[in-house]
C-alpha cells in the first residue's frame, strides 16, 4: 500500500512526554513547518506527504519536470480533512487508495495526527504505540547495545560504556575521579539538544544548573568521555518488526561540537566507502556491519518496524592511532543520513558528489537562498543532478530552516 509520510522532528521529546497533546519547543515547531515537504524526496513515487501549507504544490511545480515521477505527492491536511468529512457526510468513500501512516519517528503525537484523518474517514493503517518504544529510544538501550557488541567482538581500544546517574552527588563524584573532558547527555535528545560538554573535573554553577534541570525533566543523565573525533558516520538499517533487520547503507556526516547536525555527504555508496577507507578497510567495515546488524536485530527486530540509524565515529587515540566508537547512539526513526542516501540514489548523477545541509538563518533566508540559486545554478545530465544548488523545501520570507544540497562534478 502507498505510504502517507509526516515529518515530525524532535520525536524523541514527544516520546518522553508520552502524550498526544505535547507542544514542542518553538525551534522544533519551526523546523517541522519549514521542512514539512522533506519527505517528498525520500517517500518515493506513489506515496504522499502530509503538509499544512497550501503553497506546497507551487513549490513542486517549480522543480525540474524530470523529478516529478520520483517525488512523493503533497497532501494538504486541512483540505483533505474537509474533503473527507464532506464525503463521509454524503456516505461516499474517500477518493484515495488505502494508505500506511509513516512518521519520521513514531510517537503518540504523530499517531494522533493520523488518527484525525482516520476518524474523518480515511482508510489508513496506523502504527500502534507501544510503551516499549520509549525504552528502545532511551540512551540506556544504546549503551546496552554497545556493551553487547563489545562482548561479541574485541573493540580495540576498548570504548567506555556510558554511565547513568539519577542524582547530582554521585555524578559529581564520578567527574572528580575520572579524566575530563566529558559529555553529559539526557536520555532523550536529538539534533544536539540535551548534550552538555564538561571540560574539567569540577561542576561550576552553569553545569550544576543544567544537570539539575535535566534530572528534573528526565530523571537521569548519562556521562561518557569526549573522544578526539575525526569523522562521524552512521549505518542505516530497516527492521521489519518480525525479527529481521537488514542493512541499508552508509552515511558520512558532520556535527558541531555539541552534536548538532551540520551536513551529510552525497554520493554513491562506493564513493562513501572510499572516503571511510582512509580509516578502516572495506572488509573490516562490512564485518562490523554484520555484527551491529545482529545486535540491533536482537534488541529491536521483533518490536520495531521501520528505518533506524546507528551513529558511530572515528577518533584519534592517545598514541596517535585511529579508534572506532561503533555505537554512539541508535535512532529509531528516519535520519538525515537516510535522506542523503535516497537523494544520492535517485537524484544525483553517479559521477557527482556533494553535501546536504540543514542551515538555520536568523533572518534573510530567502535572500541567501536567491544568492545561492544565482551563484550555483542547477545542471542536469541524463535527468540527474550533475552540479549546482537546490533547496529541498520552499523558502519564504519567514523561513528559518533551509534544507539544501550542493552538488559538485
């Protein structure tokens, strides 16, 4: 059945709240509004993308005609609701095939949105919310996966498992007795939110305030050593919910010091593997893929249906060699890396590469967008992007978040 996609960034906090009426912070709401059309690029032909802005159709019309057969079709929520209730009142069936509801990340709030459509008469299959999802999204599950992985294969040098604390006193003692710097994390966080870097062995007023606030909201925090990072990368998988997890591909990305997403590389999987091979051989990488797949399959394969990502990193050890952190965290949702993979596969020329960025503009996003359009016009070859700039979502005068790609020959 065709899918109906909904982009709901920050779904981890929706899970933490556990209620359908949760209101996200303004920045998350704004990202959801500005980038609501993002699923048209990864949803696939024949699918639909649920949006609220009626001007979305105009944006798709402005794209090169070669893309149209590959894009997910926008479905305007308010217009669809009116049409559904109208047909329901007249005793008519919706003028749509049966659909499968597909969230960026499954949460009670996301499910509630789809339930509104179902109540209006849409024939739609909606994922059931399971309390187990909250446990699987919690950082403790990622820590458990790391520990399991290290019991399967010898990770040299050994990667320290994150420690979890539910009180300030125990955490203060741990910090005093171990080597700084540290990264303190809340159990539920995304896109760099919920992370605090501690550079020494004492907690100043600001750190204490942050930790107390985190403990009040989420009951515990984790702490782990900060590694001398050289490269962020991730493996993407798909879980069928019946016990089988399959490998989807590799993504290489960049984050800021606090963990906020900056960009993903675009290109063929062969190109990305070549970039990664500066640090790890393809053979060793594929061996690691299989070991991580087995761990993920054991933990989530029978409980969760959908895409997921496992973040990893290459770091420099104290003796100057390279080390691998094979399981920084697991994201039970679509990821920007998965979006980059699908863009590369369906829209990029195989001999080109580039980057996909999410850029936040305080103001003048439209002006900056227009400058990039003029400076790097899009060039197509054999219906694929050979080079140039493209915004993946419409940019208006009130836009703050812009999803863009820059492609190079």
